[in-house]
């Protein structure tokens, strides 16, 4: 199983580096831009905080983008939230189905390993990729804060990154389950799942009737403006995230162990 | 008396409403080179893929090396060298990495045997998989199937894409391993291969298996299975 895990990590390392460096560098650049925009932002902050539902949707009614904390939550929070979710989705949705899509299944599954062990190795690979991705992004953002020399509440920052990692894991769990039933790489579907989750959260914050159901989406508990203003995380959102994550992974194991493999 | 390495009893496998194989029973004894003939879509690959656990069988049982194909799936694969009809590997890997990976998963150091096989089959181990032709990918597949010196070889149309010299070397290798106690199941369309190298043979048609009295059948008898199949 260790050999399969090592092989999967090697096969995915290029994608990990491209995505983590892209998202990390974008966030890093955004953080550095804060200093040059600091003066103008005071006026902009007032305007942005009075844009009604949209200010609420993007957290600008509760956080001032004139502060580094508020700026990070609204700007980098969105970049990281979308970028990391897309990375999680495309990593997980192709990791099982690629074997049949690229016709490598007959080689892989003729090796003396049970299907469960192969799926486990692939699942662990996705988990490691998400953790390394998050660690690289944390390093970039932290260096940005250090260069600016501005105060940043690290406990809230680490909570935000932890919740983002959980959100990534939830989306990856769903996509992992989809990957087990598909004989083709459904990258488009994976990206669609990530974007629908994001759109659901934005809509939920704009449309009052949807507010009570925001907890269903993975962006509810990983929302930067709520974390940086100290709003308590809803327990039911975390429970539901665990259900989707565990459910997706369990489904992948059960389904893949029962199905015929395409040549 | 030699023991059965492969014992298939009343195997039935269908794909929803499509026919796969129907009530197939087959014994292959230790030391045999067993020819498995039949037209495209007759059920040869379905039988092989059922033996290896790629397909979930509907009815019947399969015993390989005295082990149940479902319960002891992992143990069986340890003792089997399989070469699929389409030799696909991860494109971005080098040949030497694929060969080492297949050995590593088995927890074995097969470097000596792999080196000997690569030399005899003229495999360039420094090339990437995506640079290889079908014939060269097949040679890599042969090395992966043979390097751990399995007790049972299962080859699904192994010689397609190989040049005549490599075909000859491939059968020399099979004979050498069989002389040392291995068994070989060979699925093929090439009657001359069965005639020349196999000790026993069976032919599949429309998902059903017929044992042949001898692997040395003439072209007319052989083609009659194909012609009947086309007429049907």
C-alpha cells in the first residue's frame, strides 16, 4: 500500500505545486498590495460597508477592509476559498476514475493488493495533498504579514485556514465518492461542485430566506468574515461536513469494491 | 498426477442484459501451457478478468492455485503474472520506474530477473512510457508479469504488436518458466502459436467453452468456429 501511496504522490506532485504556488502567490500578492492601497481604502471601506446585501454577502458590513484583518478576510479569503476548493475537487474526482480513463486499471489492479487498500492509498494521498497545499499557502500568507509588519490575529488566521482545510476535505470527500462510480475523469463536474457550493453560500448571504439553510454548504463554517469577527461556528455545519466527508469516502469504498472494472 | 492450478466451475457472468460467459467449466493442470482460443467478444477476456477479480461473477466458482478467487484475491495475485491485451501504464513514468513499482508493491527485489528479462527482450528502461510503441509497451508488460517468477502466467493476446523475433523470445521465456514448474494460460487468436507451444486448448464461442481434444487442429476446423460465429 505504501508503494501505491508513494506513486500517487509522485504522480500528483506537479499539480500540487502548480495549484499551491498559484493560490499562495496570489494571496501573497494581495497581502502586499494592502500597503499601497491602505490610504485609499479608508474611503472605499465606508462605501463598501453600505452596499446592503452585497456588503453582507462578502463580509464587508462587519469587517472594515481598511484593516489588514478585514482586507485579508474579504480579498484573500475569497481567492483561497475558491482556489483551494477547486484544487480539492479536481484532485479527488480524478484519483480513482483515472485508472479506467487511462486504461491503467488492469496494471494497477493486477498487483497483489485488495481494492480497499488501493482506495485507501488514494484517499490518504488526497488528504496529504490538501494538508501540504494548506501549509504552503499558510507559509505564503505568513511571510506577507511579516513583510507588512502589521498586526494579524494569528489564532483567527489559523482557525480560518483550519476551517478552509475542512471545507476542502468535505468537497474532496464528495468528489472521491463520485470518482468511484465514474470510469472517466469528471474534472468539469468536480469544478462544478466547488463552484456551486461557493455560489450557494453567496446566494444564502444575499437572500434572507436562504439564511437558515446556509449551514448545508461547506463555505458556511469557513467564511472568513465570520471567523475574523469572532462569530461562533455552527455545530450543525461541522456535523454535516463530517457526514459528507465520511459518507463520500465510505461510499467510494463500498461502491468500488462491488463494481466491475472496465478494461 | 498433477494438480489443477486453475479450476473454474459453472462460471456465468453477464453485463446487465448483455451476455458475458455462460456456464464455463475449465481445469488447467500444473505445468500446462493452455491455449485459449476464440473470436472477438466470445468471452475469453471476461473469463480471464473474472479469474483475476476485475469482474464480479454472477454464478459459479473459480479456484486458482487451490485458493478461492474472491476470498483469497490478494494472495492469488501474489502468485500470478498477468499481461493484459492492452499494455497501458502511467504515461509520465519511466520504464525502469514502472518495473520497480510492480516489484515494490509485491515487496520483492526483482532487479536481477528484471535485468535479465530487459536484456533478452531489448527493453530500453530509460525511456518514458509515453515514448513507447504498442510493441515496446507489451515488452514492459511481459517484464512486469515475469520478474517475480510467478506460479501462474495469464496472458491475454500477448503477441499482438510484437515483432517475430520478440514473439520467439517470449515463447522461449514461457517454456523456460514452465520447465521450472510454472503454468501458463494463453489467450490468443493465433492458431499457429497454440499448435506450436500449447499442450492443451479450449475454444470459446458465444460465451460458451468447448474443450479441444488436441491443440493441433487444422485451419479449417479452427476457422469453422469463427465462421459459425459470424453466421450466428
